[in-house]
């Protein structure tokens, strides 16, 4: 896998850590398994910022900014919530906010709407598209749903066993 001319497979952990979050971020399929049930959304958002030396005085403000960006209803209250207190769509919005925390250039979205109902799926896809255009970033959407991909993507690659087949 190459990113900006660098083979990511050849990088040591220190160099990969500099890329993860800052340049490439990930939105996983099921936020319930990615969000830690014992920490608030604020803890989880500010953890990403803390790891990457974001100024402590601005972390909470940035977390609120991110929740507003992903259209989280009542972001001040949701910041203090635990994952189980949020709906599936709200948990996915929290995951998107965490992915956006350091303004990456690329977001890899691995089946980001699989566990959501059709209405919420559309909202999340619209949100991702708006963020992509506002932030001038790329989104690599991984999905088994070709109709969904066709409605969202500029380019599509169908893969089998790690190889592009179409």
C-alpha cells in the first residue's frame, strides 16, 4: 500500500504512528466494538488529540467542534455520554468525529453504514460526502453493497482475494 509515494508496509511503528490519525484515519464498521464502553465520548475524542500532542487547553473545545461538524444532536450532552447511551447513528457520528480529529487527508471507511437502518445510512453517507467536499479530503469506501458504492464513488474497484478484478 502506497501513500504519498511511500510504501506503508516498509515503515516502522514510529513512522506509521505519525501517519495514523494525522494523514490517514479509519472509520470502522461497528462503532459499538470500537468505542470503549467505560469511557465517555469526550474521553475518547480527547484521547486521540492527547496522543498527538494537541494542546490540553483546547482539547474539550476541539471535541465539541468535531461533534458539531458531524451534526451530533446536543453535542454538549453527548460529549459526557457513554457509548451505550447513544443510538447507532450517534455512535457512528462519534467515530467519524474521532477520525476527523487531526484533519486527515484520507479516511478509510470500512462499511460505515452496515449496522444502521436505511434512513440513518443515508444521513451518514450525506454527512461523509459533505465533509469530503468541505475538507477537501479523500474517502476510501469499503463495501459489499455495489448500489451504495455506485451512488457515492467517483471511481470503483471490485476486488477478490486482494486483487482488483473489475
